[in-house]
């Protein structure tokens, strides 16, 4: 069967490769904040959930597997992702909608009327804020969609929490620098700004629940390797192939390609620690 390519500014992996990446991401992040999601969702007999930037729907469906009764609506601006979500998740309702477009609230009103929903108990916004032009406005538009006592969950990243040690040869330090210099990967330091974003968007009760996921806190260290490293190599390869005359991108890709094996070996060492900068906030 021919693999389809998912056009996205986040990844250019083929459908099968992207599904594998998302599966790894779901398993890794399960160690990070699954309990937070389950505690919030467990407050409701049948939580009504809006998943903003739902992608293929697999992340939230993994969590909802432990919530027997729920009503799940996922939105994403990429029609291809919505098509995959409809295939992947049988008990969800998926619609194309862009939180940054004028008329978003009208679009949501239509979707909610179609579904017979007046408001949502939980709104999930995972790895979305880092890619927004105006995060405060988007969060302010999401606020009226929450019902009384509803909760917004925001999961994102801050590379200030990312480190690797020991770092023989400074490989990881160089990799982190390459990521920081690529503005197309979004605001990689947005995590520290989210508390302020939420307050300025009108949310009263804002909590930082968790910050940082490291190999010291999970048994399978290679989960974080698989989540963080090979996908970046693929991204840099695609970037180089699209613009082969860009000398710096060629140098970056070839250096990464030649050093990825040594990076992987670091994850097998008992004294090595790698931290990814995931952060989880809730707001009401």
C-alpha cells in the first residue's frame, strides 16, 4: 500500500513513519502527565472534551481509553490530519478548524450545534502554543467554550529545561543549538511564557503542574531517544533536500547524520541523563 505524506510544518514524515512517531510520543508523554489528564477527566461522569490541534487523534484516544464514558471532539487545521483521525479513532468527532483564523468562534458554534454541545468540560491544547502567532488571543477565544468549572489543559515545551550529561564532544549541546536557530520549529521557549499567556487571556486559576521529563524518571530511556533524536534527523534531511544549495543546512544535516549513532549510545550508559522540556499547565 502506498504511503501518503502528511503535509505539515511540524513534520514531513510519511503516514506510517508519522504514526510510529506519534505512538512513541504518546508512550513517552504517558510517563509525564497521563495522571494529570486522568484526574481532571475523572471529575466528570461523561466529560465533554475539545482537543485543539488534535492531529491524528491518537494522543487523546490513548488517554480516553481509561475513561469509559466520554464525548470527544477533535479539531485541526490540516484536513489530512482530520482524515487520519477519523480512521484512527472510531468514537470521536473530528472537524477542520483553525484557531488562528478570523471566524473561529463562529466555526466552533456551528460544530457545537451539530454535536448538540453547549460547552466543554475539558479543552486540551497539546504542543500547539509554540506554533501560534498570537497565543493570548487564541487562549482568550477558547475560554468561552469552557463550561462552569471547566478546565483547559496546556502541554507544551521549553528548551530551557532540555539538557544532556555527560555530553562527550558537545554533541547534544550542538544539536540543541541547531534547534534553537531554526525559527520554523516554533517558539521552543514558549513554556515559560504560558503562565503569563493564560493570565492575560482571562483565566483566573492557573497552575504549572509539571516541568521536564528525563531519562532518570522512566525505565525505558530509549523512549526519549526515539522521541527526540531520529525525528530531528529526518527533519534536517528533508530541509536539506528541499534547499540543497543552502550550505549551512547541508553541513548541519551531515554533521547530525554522522553523530547520531554516538548520541544513541549515550542513552545506553548508566550515568547518562537526558531531559526534554515538556511542561503541563491547567487553567480555569
